[in-house]
C-alpha cells in the first residue's frame, strides 16, 4: 500500500493526565505540610522527630519524584505513520522504525480505564498510554494501525500480535 501521507502524533500532558495526577500530588503536598508542621513541634534532639518529620517528607519526595520520572519517560515522544511504516522517536534523538504489518502489536483493552498501546520490533517494547496522547489521538492511532494491519493481512502478509 503506497500512502505518502504522513500522520504525526506527539505525547503531551492531557487534561485527563492532569486529573489523574491531582490525587497523588495532593497527597504529596499534604504529607510535606505534615512534615514541616511536625518539624516545628519537636526539639532538634528529640529521637521521635525522624518518625514524624522524616517519614512523611520521604514519602512525599518519592511520590513527586516518581511522577516526574514517569512524565519524563512518556513525554516528548513522536509517533509518525508514513505509508506502511511507523517511526517512534524518543526525545533524545533515538528512533525506531517498524513496518506496521511486521511489528508485534497489542491493541488496548476496550473496557479498560487506563488504555495502552504496545508494540515491538522483537528487540524493543514500546508503550503508549492514552493519558499521554489524548483520547481522540489515541483512538485515531489505534484505528490507523488496525486498518493498515487488516489490509496487509488480507493481502497475505503475515502479522504478529503480543
């Protein structure tokens, strides 16, 4: 199938991602507030200070650090579909080009709240969560991949699934 049209999808912070992130961010800020508040109520040499200051501060820092690392991992990814090939680019300049029919592909579960596309070239596994792409773009990407795979399956080309 020769299709010179190029379709580009970019991961970003979506409104749904912001809504999902509110609860852990809120919990983290509350724990940080408890740590600061407890720090002012204990003497500097009090041995129980670590329990009431250190543990909430540590948990708060871990929550924020985890959220930052997950966002850093999934943001600034670019998925380009050109003809029968899909190129997945990571922000650091690394890219992987896959033939849509030959790549191993796992479509998202229909009844899932946190839907994810997963595909592989046999060496590298790539996940694209709906939270970082947006509902409309995610549905469009899934539809394009499914249509192209169906066309190539009907023409006798072998396809793979995860």
